[in-house]
């Protein structure tokens, strides 16, 4: 099995930055990892993802240019650097892992096999 543990969430003000981390155990390489976010009453939406082998990144339109996803191959970890945060970024952020590798990063939640418990990000004015 795969265990995903997120960290780095918190309460910040508009314009601030946060860095989220997701550590994976039970799998080493050959997969795709991504971040999703969800607000109560809304769907779980894709934020950013990266393929492990090729390092190909993909971003949602709402975060492109502000968020940067990166991978640490040695630690089986992905980070999400979030800059210029605003109110629409307030959500629970979830790390996800797809067991089988893909050329491009899938954006649908049902394409991923394992999920973390989430970390909360709150952006106040």
C-alpha cells in the first residue's frame, strides 16, 4: 500500500506564501503525483501535478504562474510552492498518487489511486 502525508498548511493573509509538502511511502518512482483542493460543498479540483520520470508539470488555470510543483526523487516527495495567495485559494489541499506512470498529468480525481488526509489552507483578507 501507499501512504501519503501532507504538511505545510496554515492561516495566511492575501498576498502571502505557503509551501506544502507530501511524503510518499510504499512506492519508489514510476508514478504521477498531484495536488487537489476542495471547499465544503464543492468538487475536488485539480491544482497541480508532476510525472515522476519525465518531470512534466501541469497546472490549473487558476494557479498557473503563482504555484510551482516540484519533486524530490530521493525522498519520494512533492512540494507545492504557493505564492500570491488570495481568498479563492482557501481550501483543504490533498496529495494524490497514481500508481501507473503517465506521459501527461491527469486532472480527474478518479485517475489517482491513493490520497492523503489533507492539509487546510486559509487565506484571509
